[in-house]
C-alpha cells in the first residue's frame, strides 16, 4: 500500500498583501494611542493646554475608539469590511490633519476624538478582513502575527514620535499620522471586499447601550486618578456603566438580530480570551506610563532616548507571538494563558524592586519579561475570540477583541496612575510643611513639578529632588507590587475558565463490506 502527502499551498500574493495592509493599519491605530506621550510637555508649552486638557488630548482618542468599536464591527459585517476600513482611514486622516491648521487645546481634543471615530472603524475591519481572507489552517498564524504587531504598536508609536521630536515640533506627529492614513487608504482599495451575506438588520439600541456602557466606564477610569476612586462622580459613572451594560445584555437577548450575541461569552474560549486581552492591555499601558516617567525623571533620558530604550521589547513580543498559536493548539489555551499571565505578574513583581539607584538594564529586565508574557498569551486569546464566533460575525468578534484592549488600556493607566500618585503623596507629605507655601502644591503633585521647583531653587535644593525621587519610586514599587499580585490571582481564575487542549475527533471504524459469495454451481464439491 502506498501513501501520498499533500503539502499545503503557500500564501498567494493577494493574501500576503492583505496581511501586510492589515498589520500596518492596526499598527497606525495603536501607535496613535501612545504617540503623544513624549510630546505632551511640548504641546503644553506651545498651546497653553492645562494638565486636564492634556489628559483629554490623549484620552479623547481612546474614549471614542472604545465606545464605537463594537458598532463599527457590526457595520463592517453589514455593509462590507473593506468599505468600513476605507471610511475609517479617511476619517482618521482628516481628523489628524486638523492640528496642522488649528492648535487651540479645544480643537486638539475634538480632533483626537474624531480620529478615534475613524480608528474604531479601522480596528475591527483589519482583523475581520484577515480572518475572512485566510483558510482556517493558516488563520492562526496570520492572527498571531497581527496580534504581535498590534501589541507592539504602542512601542512603535512612542519610538516614532521620539524620532520626529528629535528633528521637528509636535506638529510633525500629526503630519506623519495624516500621511500614513492617506497612504493606507489608497492601499485599502486593492484588497477584496468581505461581508456577511445575510446582511442582518442593524441594532441601534444595542449600539447605543454598548457605547454608553463602555464610555461611562472609561470616563470613570480616566477621572478616578484625579478625583479619587470613591468620588461620587466616579462611582456614579461606574454605576451608570454597569446599568447600561445590563440594559445592553437584556436588549441583545431579546432582539432578532443582536449586534453582539452575549451568549458567546458562555463559550469558554471566547469569554476567557476577552478577559485575558483586557488584563494584558491593562498591564502593558499602565507599565508604559510608569516606565516612560522612570526613564525621563529618574535616569534623566531625553524623550527620544527613553523611546528607544523601550523599543527592545518588540523583539520577544513579535517572535513569541509567531509561535504562540501553534503552541496553544498543542497544549491548549488554558496553559498558554496561565503561563503568559503568570509571566506578566512576575514582571510586575520584578519591577517593584526598582529604586532610584537602578540602572537601565535593571529596568529593561522586567520590560523584556513582560513582552515575552504578552507574546505568549495575546495571539492565542485573539484566536480564541475569533474561533468562538461564526465566520459571518467576525467583524463583531474583532470589535470585542479591540474593545477589550481599549478598556483594559484605560483602566490600566487609571489604576497604576492612582497607585503611583497615592504612593508618591504619602511619601512626600512629611517634606511639604518645611517648604515655602508656593512650592508645596507643585511638589506634592508630581515628581516632574518637584524637580522644576528644585531646579529653580539651585544646588541647595538637591536634597528635595532626591527625596522626591525616593517618593516617586515608592509609588512605582507600590503600583507594581499591587498590580503584580492581582495579575497572578487573575491568571489562575482566567486559566480555570479557559478551555484545555482540544481533543482531536476520533474517526469511527467503518464496517468492511462483506465480500460477495459466489453461488454454488452444479457438480461442485
């Protein structure tokens, strides 16, 4: 008996181009979230923006993206994912061009919010086009690469903005985003269309309540570090978000064509994958916020240097993401999720050991550990979310994946920012009564302001600068320790929720056909 082996065909040129375009588009959207981190001091000096306005220049983009990504995914399924991708890229490019002409803080906030609308249309379209354009046996590898690059997008945004600021002003960041968006718009016209053939009716009530639920929770997370987690407004926003979430669930259970069938969360892969993605982005964006300040305020790095110092984390993240789906197929989502989240929690615990005398290499260690954990669990979680939904609903599935990222990022920045601020305030408090009254408020607010006060006061204020740095690192240690412990606990819970290794179907034995019995002939013996 002879056997033949059929080799899987390679990717076509159209599939390779679709993969490249999808990865570039999602990189642009994610990079835009973090691109302004290094430029905020220059924006404040050039536009007169207050600290609160600076917060909303960054978070206005994240807020609209998080609110609208679920309805945007449904629009792609209904009207065509390529159409929605093109529309999103055009909206993103036009909004990014506004600061080239108008630099008032209010206009900047409005432009960033409008860019977030475009980004909400882009993000789910890139993933749903990718999953529709690849056969099932190659889909995992494509999603793995997409997830790895999406995870590294924030780092690329910080590095890219740092390179631009080394040569030009903050306006160059918006110019670069505009040019990149227009170039990708042209490229998007060359990919094939993908659409849900049933073209289900839209779900306006579901879209409204979903946007309210996500929006109120994100606003509460943004306001919590400044107002306090027990502030009535913050509690009211969180409560409103929970009520809106409950209404969304009731609506989706009753309408004929729900935007998101909430029964999907009963699928262990879909539900645990969504939880895992939220935790991953909570940690990564919270860590970026802390590490950028550590590099600039403690080690004294310039914006470009601090951006380049973070860049090495891209390597293990993308490399591990490329093999993580293959690994998850063999050992199961449960074990890749557990290992990845435990590594993330361990990275936070290592970070909690940093001090004012720590070197760059000591800070790079937890960063590289964190990127390895992200690479291990990001792609399998994204693949599980997609695999848990029918193919015609991949736009909404991609939107769930993206909404989990944005909500996680906003909450992570809020939690780690609050813990950092609380630790700094508690440590710096004994020094405030000894300072002139005019210096107490800025020194008590942040390390950056304390260093400015110390610089103006001259060499005799060096003890104040050293004490403020100690207070800052106390806050960093506190934030990293608390988040690390919570991550380890969450790792166990999510792993228990996640499915184990899928069992290969066993083919039932087929009964052999009985051989025909020859009829007896006369005279035979």
